[in-house]
């Protein structure tokens, strides 16, 4: 039974089903899947283009056969087992090795740019520079000039490849040995197992403020967080989105041109979080943070505050003498290898953190993940000359806007001159 205006399809079973029974459904369906404007094909990566079980776990392996016009390159999830052209029809057969909760495909008037660096997985970037040129000419006729980078395929490929390489080094090998990077005429990016859809905007131009490097790396990071380790439920979405954003910031920090943008982005997130702190809920309620009253609620709380939680853990685990991240990196690697190919909940992540910190961390997760209050810190100091040319420094850190029992170690760095610093908590 299917209502005209509804996407839901109800099926009556031939007999009453009991727990453990199985039933095979074969569905035949058709529809117009692809819209086209100029040389752009609109295949919504988030659309349900195949029947999906809406009850419980959607995890499945996919065995996909496509028949498409032979002159349109096609990308999808899984390994390509067969490919044959008969007349004008290209038939390809794909199978996913690992269960996934979603599958997608993309095709278009693409050129295929193959890119591989040493010690990085091969990429096939599907894009259409002609489509960009045609669009730019059309807009120019209307008096609208849009900037267009010359080396769009290299610009995108380099960031995806470098960030995949960095994350493999930091977190461990990803589950996929080859990646498609395909261009979509939408504003967002979506990451599927072994296939990364990126907005046409990031091909068009690379913003100067680091946003494009961040955006490409965020989608690449989903190969670890989201596809590799899946969030256990909607409450754990921050372990996918917040961690993908944090990983992308980490990538920015490795780029000489964008080293300081790690903190610039975090500062911007902090301002957003403060703006919403009286209206938005905790990280723990996931998508329920998006309400008509707090429209940015989901983005600010899950992506931005989520990224901050990882930044705070990183700072708490920093070795103050060597200023090295080894303890934090080891923890993230352990988390990835323990939950790769499995769902992970906030509780699971917390227990990995506790193992590595060596102490209960309820207070931290209750405050930042399940709580909504945000402290403000004030730092004041006084120095007095002491004998032998030394100084006595008195430092006072105070917190407000939170209950007195709210606790948080605050990292303070003192500039001692001559490029010497002292760090303490
Ligand atoms: Zn994301």
C-alpha cells in the first residue's frame, strides 16, 4: 500500500511473521531520477533512490548493476567487478565488501582525473571543467562575474589526497583502498564508503580563509568517522560530524598557509556556541537541536561544539614539556581500531578516553556532552621582582556562568621572553 503523497510503502506479509523469520521482497520501481541544467546533472546524494527499510538497522551489502549511456563516466560505492559496453549502453556491476547504511552513485559529462601520491590511496576525480566554463559564460552575460580557479582538479585532489594520508597516519588505515571524488551541483558534501561527493563550489574556487581545505578534509574524515566507525544512534552524531570537523581542523593545522586557522575556526565556533547557549540543547540530543527557534542549533552544537570537545581532550592530554600530542593520537587510533566497521556510542568513546586518561571521565562528558552550560574564564596575573633577578608571578584563573562544581583544567601559557614558554594547567 502506498499513499500518493507519501514515500512510505507498506507490505502485507503472506503470513504472520515471528521473531527470527525472514522474507525476501523483490521490488520493481521506476522514476525520473536525474534533472539536468546545462552540463550539470542533479542526482541528489541524500535522496532515497532505492527502497530502504525504515525499521531498525539499515545496514546492508549492495550488489548493483547500472545500465547507463556509455559516454557518461559513473562512480558508485563498492568494487567494480564487471564493465562492458554494448552499442551505446555501458553496463557495470558493483559489489560492496563491507556492510554500509547507504549507497549512492553519480554520473555526468565528467572527465576522469586520476591522481595518486606516494603512500596515499589512488583517487579518481570526476568533474566537468566545461560545465564550469559554460556556467561562468552564462552568468557573465547577465553581468555576474564569478571567480574560477585554473587548476580546479588539482586543487581538490591534493587536499583530499593529503587529508586521507594524514588521517591514515593519525587514526589508522581506512577500510577503502580507492576513492572516487565526484562533483555535485549542490552546496553540500556527502561521504559514502570509498566515494566522496563534493559541492561544485569547492571546484570553482578555493576560498582564502581555509574553508575549502577544511570542507574537503571534513568529507575525507567521514571515511573514518561516519563510514568507518558509525554513530550508535542519533545521540552520537557528534562522534561523526564533530569529529570530522575536528579532524579537518587538524588537517588545516598541518598546512603552513593555514596553521593559525585551526584556532581561528575554533574562535568562530566559540562565538556561535555562546550565541546559542541559552537556546540550544546538549550535544546528546543530536538532530533534535534543530528547531524552528534555533535554526543553527544542529550545526552549532553537533559540528562546532562537538569539534570543541575533541579539541579540549587534545589539550588536556597534551604533554606540557614536549608539547606533543602522542597520548591523544594513541587514544584516537585505539578508538578507531576498536570500533572500525561497528557502531560506537558516546559511552563507548568515553570508556576509551577513560582507559587512556586513567581516570573516570563522567564529569567531563556530563558537562560538555550531556550538559549545556558554558563557562567563561578570566585570567589575571601580577609579577613582583624577587632576589637573584627572578620574578614571582601570581596567577588567578576564575570561572563564571557555571555552577561552582563545574570543573575544567585550563591551559595557561606564560611567555618568558627569548622564545621561551612555560605551560601549566
Ligand atoms: Zn559531515
